[in-house]
C-alpha cells in the first residue's frame, strides 16, 4: 500500500501552535518544508482559552517575534482585546495579553502558511517514522505516503492516544472530539522513547445571550493601542470587553458534594495534570479556605456567541457542570454550549532531548510543544520555532541555535525541560527565570533580533530598523550620562512638581532619572533631546537607566553562569566511571547527558559536591578519556 | 451514568444543512428547541463542494426562503460569486448558483442559531432515543444526558457508521476525518428501521498559489447583483472568479491503468454511490468515448488558498490522485492539500416515512437530509425545513404541512423519497418534476409565502410586502389583457425594431407580449404602466403572460392529479386482503402505505390496473373495512 511520495528537507508533523512556527521558520530559512496535519480546518486551533500572552507567556510571544516567528503578528491581526498587565509594577513583570478571535486566528495563520514559499501544507496522519541507521529520514502516513526528509519535527500536542474524560465517561479522542493519533504513539514507544501520560482540562462554553452581565464586572481592553509584534503598525481599535464574576459558597458545596463523581478523585484519570492550570475541583480541594475564585467570561470571537468560562476548567460530569454554572452570579441561566472535559495524552520525557530539541535517540528527529510535556500555546510556539530553526540549520549543516537562560524565556523553558524534565504539564512562570530583570517584555528585540537575523528569519530591512533603534537608545543613554543638570530655579520647580527633592548640586541627567519618581518625560523637559525620539526608544532609555543597578548585578551573575556553561562536557561521557560522584548524580547525569558543567549543575539530584568533582576532572583533562 | 437533563418541545440531532433548517424553523415557530451536534466548530459545514444552488437545487433554496428558512439568506451574506445559469433558456430551467465562502457560511449560520430565541445549540453526541409506547420522547447522549421532548428530528448526514475509503485504505470516520456516529446507527437498527449503505465522494483540494491559471478559462460571476432570498437588499459586489480546465487523454489513461486500485472496482466499497455526482473514475468508465471532462477550480473562500477541484471526485489512492492532477492543464504543479476520498454511511430506507417526514415506525420521530438517502446541501435543507416545521406543528397539535408535486421541488423530492424510495443517493434534477413550468425559480414566493406565513415562519411585514407584489402583478396582467394596442405608426416602428411583424388590427397588450421576440419593456414603451413597477413584478408579468398557454396546460394536469390526491386511502389498509391486486403491488403498497390513490399510483411496481381496483374499492366504500 505504501508509495514513495515527495522529498523534502524538513517535515513538520502537526499544525498546532508548535507546528505552525516550526514549519514557517524552516520554510522561511529556505528549507523545502512539508507540514502534515490531521485536519486543515483546525490549523492553529485553540482547544482551550481564546487568548495569547500574560505573565512570562507574553514575553515568549515577543521573543518569538524578535526571532522572526509568527504568533505575535497573527494575534495582532486577530485579537478582540489587548491589555498590558501589571502596568503598576516593575518592567520585569509587565506582560501583554490578548483575547483572540479564535476562528480568525486559525484562518489568518493558515493563510500565512498557504502563502509561504517553500512550504507545503497538507492534510494527513503520520503513523510511522522512516529510520535508517538511527537517523530519521522521513515519515509514513495513514494513506501510505512515504515522505523523505533530512529532518522531522513532531508537534502532536494532546493527540497521542488522546482520551477525553467527563465524569464517569471516557473515550478515545483528540481535543474537542477530533480524531486522536494512536499509531504514532505506539511507534514512538517501539523506537524506545520513554513516554509519560499527562492530562489537561478545559472549562464549559456558554451562550453570551444567556448571560446576565449586569451581575458581573466589566473588564475592558486598554485605551492605548498596543501590539505583540515589534513590526505591527496597524492597530485594532474596536475591542470587546471581558467580564469578571466569582464562584461562591454554593458552588463550592456543590463541587465538594460531587467529588466522588470527579474522575480526578475517583482514580479514573491516570495522567498528571498541570499544577498551575488547576481544575475548579482541584482549586476547591487544595485551597478550601478561599471563599471564592475568579471567573472570567471571555468571548471566543466577534462572530460567535460562545463564551469561554475561564477559571472553571473541569472534568466533573456534565450534569454537575450545568449545576455549577447556575451557582455563579450572571450565569444562573447560562446555556451550556460545550461541556468542559479533561484530556489524557502521551508525552515524551523531555530529558531525552538535546538543547536543540533534537532527540538523543534518533538523529534528525526533533520534538516540540505539548508533546514535550509542556502546556500552553506560547510554550508550544516558542519550542516549535526553535525546533523548526534547528531542523533547518541541521539540513544546512550548521550549528544549532540554543538560547541560554539569560537570553530568553524560551531558553529557560527548554533548559528546564531537557535538564530537569517535568512530572506534570510544564507551564512557564516568571519565577522559573533567574534573570527576570533581563528577560523583559520590552527588550525581547534587543535580546534576540540579531540572532533572528543571523539565521535568516529577520529580513535586512527589519534588521536595519532595529539597529537604528538600538543606536538611538545607546546615544540617548550616553547623552543623559554626560549632560549635567544644574540646580536652576526652573529645575527645582519641575522637580517639586514631580514630588522630588530639590537638587543641591549639579547631577547627570542619568542619575536624576534613577530617582523612582522621575520619568523620562521629566528629564526631557529639563534637557530636551535634539530630535524627537520614538516612544519605544524613550521607554528603553528610562528602563535601562532606572534599573541599571539591578540589571548590572544580574549581568554579573550571568557572566558567572556563562563561565560554567562554557565548561563543555563531552556528550559520550561515561558518568558511571567517574569516581566520587554520588549514585543518584551518576544516574541522572547519565540520563540527561548535559552539554556543560552549567547544565549539569541544574540537573535535579546533582549536588555541588558532584559538580566539584566534575570540575576537577575537567581541569585535569581527564574527562575526554571516559567515553561511553 | 444517565441524568435527567432539560426538557424541550423539539430536539434536532445534527447541525448540518438539514439540522440547521429544522432547528431554526422549529424554534421560530415557538417550539422550545434543542439542537445537538458533534462539533460546534462545524455547524453548516460543507464537506464537499463550496457552492449552493444550480438547476433544481437553486429552486429549492428559493423555496426554503419563501417558507421562512435560512439557507438563502445565509448564502446571500457569505458568497464569493453569484451566477444565474441558463439565462438564455426558458424560465423553467433558470437557476441561481453561488460559490460560498465555506468558513463564513458556517460562522454566519452558527451565529444566527446562537441568536435565535427558543433555540439551544449544544455540542453532544446522541446515542439512543427515548421511546415510550412507540412514541419518541427524547434522546440520550454519550455524556448520559437524557433530554425529554415531544418530537425528535434526526439529521445525521454521512456520519452513521461513516467509513472513509481512499484506494486500499479504509477506516471508520465522519467526513474530513471527523468522528463518526456509531452507536446511534445500531440503535436505529435495533428499533427495526431498514437501513441501506450508501457512499459519496469528494475531490482533492489544491493550493491556489500553485495553479497556473493562464492555462485555464476564467468563469466570472454575474455583473447584475442577484440574491437567493426574496428579502435580501444588500448585495456583495466584490466577487471572485472560478476557472475552467479539462481532463485529457493522459488523465484517462492514468485512471484506466489504475482501476484495479480503485475501491469502487476492487469491490471494497459496498455502498451505492450517486449516479448524478459520479467520481472521475466512474465517468471515464461509463463515458469512455468522451475525450475530456470539465474541471472547475472553485475557491473555498476569501481567506484561504484552498481550491476545490470540481469534477474530480475520486477514491483512487492518494498517489494516483497526485498523478492525475499533474495531467490537467494548469494543475501540473498543483500542490495537493487534501486528498479526495469516498465515504460510506448508513441511511434510512425513506419509504418508512410519512409525507410529513415522520417515521411510520416511531411516532414523533422525524428524519431529514442525507440520512433519508439524499445527497446535496439543498436537498438536505429542504427536508430539514419540512421536518422542523412538522415537528413543531406536531407539538402544537396541528396538521402537518405537506407540499405536493405541483407546489414545490421540495414536494417532488419528499414524495419521490417516501413513495418510490431510492437505491442510490438521491439527487434532485429538473427532470424529476412533472410540472416544471410551475416550479420556477422566479415564482417560489408566489407558490409558498402564504404557507410560510400560515405556519408562522413568514412575519407579518414580509407577508404584506409579498401581498403587495402579488397584487401589482395581478393588476398589471389585468391591465395588459384589457388595454388594446392599435396599429399606429409608432407601434409598427417599435415592432419593427424588435424584429416583430407589424400589427394588422388592434391587439391586447397581453397577446402581443406572447410573441417570443416581444419583452415586457417593449410593451411598456407602447402602453406604459401608470407607476413604475419593480423589476421582479415586471419579470413575473412577462413570464406569466408569455407562457400562460403552457402554464394553463400544466395547471389542468395538476387539477387531474389533485383529484387523485384527494382520494384518500386509510393508513391502516390491509392491501394483502384486496382481491385482484398484483402480488408486487400488494407488497409495495403494504410497505409504502400511501395516503392517497395519487401517491399509490406513483409507487413503483404498482400498475394502472392495480389503481383501477383501488378506485373501485374506494367508490364502493369498501376500503374502510379492510384495516390491518
Ligand atoms: C482540553 C485542553 C485543555 C487545555 N488547557 C490548557 C490550559 O488550561 N492552559 C494551557 O496553557 N494550555 C492548555 N491546553 C494546552 C494547549 O492547547 C496546548 O498546549 C497547545 O495547543 C499545544 O500546542 P501544540 O502545537 O503542542 O499541540 P496542538 O495545538 O494540540 O497541535 C497538535 C497538532 O498535531 C496534529 N497531529 C497530531 N497527531 C498527528 C499525526 N499523527 N499526524 C499529523 N498531524 C498530527 C494535530 O492535527 C494538530 O494540528 C489545553 C489543551 C486541551 C486540548
Ligand atoms: C465526502 C462527501 C462528499 C459529498 N459529495 C457530494 C456531492 O458530490 N454532491 C452532493 O450533492 N452532495 C455531496 N455530499 C453530501 C452533502 O455533504 C450532504 O448531502 C449534506 O451535507 C447533507 O446534509 P445533512 O444535514 O443531511 O448532513 P451533514 O451536513 O452531514 O450534517 C450531519 C450533522 O449531524 C451531526 N451528527 C451526526 N451524528 C450525530 C449524533 N449521533 N449526535 C449528534 N449529532 C450528530 C453532525 O455533527 C452534523 O452536524 C458529500 C458529502 C461528503 C461527506
């Protein structure tokens, strides 16, 4: 039944949030790319929340953009609301969040793929990989097509042996009753991959017409136009609001009274769920002193009345779900349109991956997204982009692009996965990053555009615009450091207006800007720049000057970290033969095969004493000899 | 696991083209209606051609509109091209055809449903019916919800035990890899319904960017704005073209050489396919003297590059499909995005239905659409509308609405199904109607608006507009019949300009209009109406006057037919006990249980001699006694 179909450089399996980035990146880097997906009507489908961004995740979207990915541009074209979170707090925790028109988001992304050179988008179900001499050489689909390729990226999301669970009911299925992918999962197991069983859940959807919004609080979008992409120049001004309501006593009693029917507690669910996106039954059990939980009502698009009930993820039986809705102010009469459900699926143990997201077991095979044990569209997109880039680089016989923990949240995410593994669906949080002040929303372009340009994803004209911006920032900071502000009457008055203490003696503009209450516009009033600076440049100048002390401290830590990262470990090291390593360390290091002492130090179960031993071996030049 | 969920008047199972009409009609008639469907993302999904209308089918869409259904309005809002077919021919064969934006079509229809009072749209899979004392009293879903109702309409399309077949590959599936519906089919068999196995097929989709349109012929839309709905006042002016190309020698050789791999010829497909939508392999086998077949390239929407390859429906293996494409001018390099496939599914033998579409076996259970053995969106919509209307009427304890063969194509369709049955997917054709000159595109409103108003689907204001139009037509025809045109110089000159012979003596305007070369505008020049008449009124006047001879003849035939239709037969007649009926007639009449002698005369296998016997029994008042 098989037949030799076309030959490509790179094949991407899946067109979810990971797959689309992988395929677009690979094709844009010049690799002849095939993207295969189960259903062309669900490219970039959002099976859960109709939103993109938020803390940490939003910064990933900016990073994807700075590297030349698509998520930012796509959401800029298709959102129904945009909001900057934490504007009152420091720049490290600010994050953009958009509500998506879930259908438009899909259609725009699909159209972009259809119009990308070197990219073939095709419906098809991959069931096996073609492996020759331990190298992945292509894929075989259900229809018997044998596609040859030099590299393959798997991004199968929650489809592998997917199983939907609602109350006492369980059945094989992909998300939202779509067909699951069964054979590929068994094939991966045959190939020797360690798999885990994870689960995630989604809340019910209700009809907007049946919500009594007067009992809820409106959550409008920002008045200021904002965008995720550094390149977006047109803004959607017509925004839709979201609405806030709460669970209450009655809700909690109802759920408590029905816990025995919850598949999470009855033992029906084997898979491990995401701690940071808990179901409502989870929240009520774990935080049983909390009198209420927030429920956000989020429209799923402009052209639909479906509303996503954020905060109410659940796998309780359908009848309980309907009764839960009725206990929530505003939702008393809400018509359930889709029931919430949990889905179990197979994921790969991510410590089986190199930092490039290539699998250690099979050369030329990359994996990304939910398949690697993460949860979330942005986490998927970030990994998909990196896997696509590295698959294309591999085809071009180039070194992989690896971002370190000080360069990007994407770096933190991938390093966490491949070094520490995860025993639950991994979600990116700001607390996972040690250099949060460096990994800001506002400076993703400064961190990554150059790399995006080097690999060919950032076109020359965009790169030049970026370089100009960078130069303007540097010039302005330099000017502020050198221009001195004297305690004139005008100056003292402006300072007083800003509730700032008066100057005793001349001070550089930069030093003055470090005062918490002094903003860049104030400085600009005192010592105007020669030409008007773009908003984004002023923002950068202010942040970089104001927080330079903290930033410098983090940069010094990065320097130290880098030293350890630069102490490379051979990939074929036989840790079992290293005397003095604790047994647990031996086993874990053997499994993870870290590429540097830095990475080794982050492997869980590896202690400073073990690292000292590795360092001694390294200094004495002894490691090279202890190959597996 | 079951739980008592809500109670409704009417439950519609399925939200395809039949289901949406059924649910909307029922809800708009005031019945509290639930519509359950497998996937809310595919409401009114078009699994095959992205178009609506065409010969006979287009007239059904107008009829649906005149009765207060939605298909016409929805396509008017979402088409990318509109064309009147056969404008050069008589009014009986004119038909409108629209290319749909397949995604917009879905979203608009879903939104309309979400915003309809009395209608609850919900995702869910129905697995069983609740039957009490032979009456359908509700449905049970996979999640255990038991919904009570007074009537249920099943419209499950091609999902029942759906099986996709491509070349040597076959797997259980709904259309386009969506989940099939297995249990409900077994349940219907358990209930004693006779089921048949049908199949249908769809062609590949290709990427527009990879088509060389220079080798094809452009097929633009009409310049004149047109609409399906009598109520549409806003027209889409920005149309997209389609393109025409042809199969050739190479195509035919390739197909002939691969027939052994065709599931149609290898015996893999058990289901019977639609004769009038044959696959390309069918066409090449059946019409092997034809040197080429037309292939239309139809865009699937404005926001996608997917193009539907009309004329190339196939279940040949994927590799053959790719090679076929390469033989067609313009498609040499076309990228296959989705492969064509055949789908097999279970349908109900439609002679098990009353003219109301209620099943004979289970009171309160109605069926419509592909499930009844038809094929096509319009056929589905027409039936869905009637089933929805009759379910609501039943709940209101009112007589069903049955359209006869002289009133509507919908009447022809349903009468054919329930009286003759079908042993292949039934498609509506103009040749199926005996009163074609009455069942025109232009007069669907005149035929049906009153009925739509009576059942409550045509609101008062629309009805008044319709009555005004009707009055204007009657007045104008009356005027033309009474106004005499004299052979003046001016008159002779106008006639000469119209290539018409000169008048010898005065003639009524109506008589003059009957001349083939004389149009209404010419008459208007000679004897202007007092006030300007709307375009649609002028069109009606012209057609009714011009064809009055033929129309009157058909009306006389209708009168005869009606006489036979009015000779009612008792439903519980025991045909086996009627002496003189041929054995075949006995069996067939027993099965179909016709409601009138007219219907009996159309049952296949029933001969005029049998009808004479029935008439004799009826006249002698003997039938009433021969109950089962
Ligand atoms: C019910 C549910 C609830 C969720 N809840 C949350 C949440 O609360 N918070 C959160 O952050 N995230 C949540 N998510 C996760 C989020 O949806 C995913 O993280 C994200 O979509 C993952 O992107 P992905 O690209 O890895 O996979 P997906 O978006 O799932 O895409 C997988 C793609 O692979 C294709 N595919 C699968 N198998 C094959 C095959 N054999 N051959 C070809 N193509 C194949 C599919 O067609 C699809 O295109 C939830 C997901 C689901 C389903
Ligand atoms: C591959 C293919 C090729 C076709 N080719 C042609 C063609 O060439 N010419 C032509 O005229 N027509 C063709 N058609 C037929 C056309 O698509 C159908 O006639 C039309 O869609 C039928 O409308 P429907 O409403 O009866 O069913 P569908 O549009 O199929 O809708 C069925 C609905 O029922 C729902 N459903 C099914 N089971 C359940 C359940 N248990 N519980 C709840 N909901 C359920 C589904 O979710 C869906 O919403 C083709 C169809 C397919 C799939």
